């Protein structure tokens, strides 16, 4: 094949790159899967394409349909790209406090942005989208948090790619957002080698949860329980903004220009490597650094950037 | 030695507005129980009546979610910190 039918043919099949220079243990190798190489710039291209194709197969989507989706950014951007190619309209419910680049990319692909309160983080975007959907049932609500096509994209794509490229994998580390990557890849890898350990990396909830009125406003994505997340995850660890940014900068120093959540994930992989005697850790870089230039990660004083990151949604 | 417990803003109202409190015990469960004895307003909010963690509450020992350690039986050492946070999503 000398050329692709359209840009969507380029989704998936991302490269795995050795970053063992960051391993604190000479007997542990670390490999990073660069999801920023997807055409829309993030791991969410897989999820967006899978959800739309699944809805098309089930006859839910007619030409010119309008999609509605809550997203802290990457899923919105990916859905916007897929919608442009396939001729759908898209409305994205997004927290106010995401980086400016995310907003601009949605404009580039012609999506409409509906802002949710920044203090409520992604939970607030989910709540607002549910409310809007109740008033506009004609809009198609793919809802990445409950849509099985989300983890299935990883069960059928990301997981098999990792297994093909690195059957020696002993530990899988990824960020926890919708949980789609972790439960999809984790389920696949454990089916092929039950000894594989799955580690989730979380951003600190910090100020993002100050908008919650009670603990009952908490949220667990339905796909997490539907796919047996409690059984798939072996460990869940929090990585703070400073550590995330420090590792994001170290990645750039070794030639990998990745987003802030990739720094968190790498910090988690390093923590994992410290805790085991030997093994091969595969860690997911969800996106590249482009959408975070305005946050000053690579150019400004780290104290200033950390303060900014505390009030920003970067997962 | 008492262990430091960090509270989310929504629980501080039950702890005289404090963002950190202390509790004694050798496991996370014992320490949380000690805390609830001191601040009865938190009764049932973190650990439910059946003795399990509230489904929308994550409790961390240092940086690790105790659900993937030994849950409320996770043992605690001097200098450890417990953090209580509501479950949130990303994406």
C-alpha cells in the first residue's frame, strides 16, 4: 500500500521505543509506546474511531448526525477529526481549564465547544453532557466512559500491538482516565500471560475535586467495572504535578517530546522498575508535547509551571 | 506515633475546617476508625456501615491506593501519610 484511503487509516500501529536510560535498575528495561504518533495526536484516536465505527455498524449514526461527548480534550479532538472525515457534527463538553491548544484543535476540526466549570474537572463535564443529552436525545451520545468500544479498541489494537512487539513484557503502566487503555490492554495481556502486572497512574485529584459537593459526586467510569477493572489492576499510584513535569522534561532531553501525562506515566514506570528485581515495563505515552507548549513546561521556571498545572486538567 | 491524614475539602467541614488531622493505629482501618472517633461527623462517610470503603472514596497510603494493597488491613509505619480523595475521572 503506497498511500492511505484517508487519514483514519493511520490510526494505531504506534511505535514502541526503548527508554531504559531512565530505569533505576539495570535489570529492568522500560519501553514507551508513543500514542502521540496517531494522526490526531493522541491515544484517543483509537477510541474515537472504534466508537464511531461501532455506532455505524449498529445503525445508530446517519449521515450528518450530531455527536455529543464530554472530554478533557483528547477524545474531543479525536472525535472531531473522525467526524470531519465521516461527515458528522460534534459538540464537545470540556472543562474550562484545559490548555489553549486543545481548544484550538477542536476549532481546527470544526467542533463546537460547550464549557463546563473548570473546578469540577472531567466529572463536571460528564454531568453536564448527561444533562444536555437528556434535553437533546436526537444527539448521539457515544459516551467514552461507558462505551465498550473504548476498552475494546485497546483489547483489539493497543494490547495485541504490545504483545507482537514485546512478548517479554512483564509490567504494563498507563494513566488512568476513563480506564479504557488499562482495562483493554490489561485484559488482553493477562489472557496471554497471567503473570503480567498492570499498574495505573493517577493524577492527584487536588483542586480538581474542590467543586464536588459531596462524596456521592464521585465517579467511576462504568467500563471500569464492566471489564473487571478491580481484578485487572494490580496497583494504582498517584504522581503529582512536579514529578510529572520533571519527567516530561527529562523525556525531551532524551529526544522524546511528550505530553505531561506521559511524564506521569514514566514516573510510574520508574517507580515500578524500582520495586521489582527484573523485567520489562511497557508504558504508554498518551500524547506528544505540542498541546502543552502554552503551559511553559519546557521554557518557564518549574515552580511557576507546577502551580499552573495544579489548576489544569492534563489527563 | 500518630499518622497524618489529609482530607479533601468536602470532608473538612467535619474536622473543624482542618485539611490534615491525625489518627493512631497500626492499619489504615484502625487509623480511620480513630479519626472518626475524634470527628464523629465523618462516621459512615469513608467506611460504610458494612465495614467497606465507600465506593466513591479512594484512600491512599503515601501514593498508593489501598484497594490494591491490603485494603483497610494495609499496615502503616511511622512517617506514612494517609490521603482521602473522592474518585474522579479523566479522559
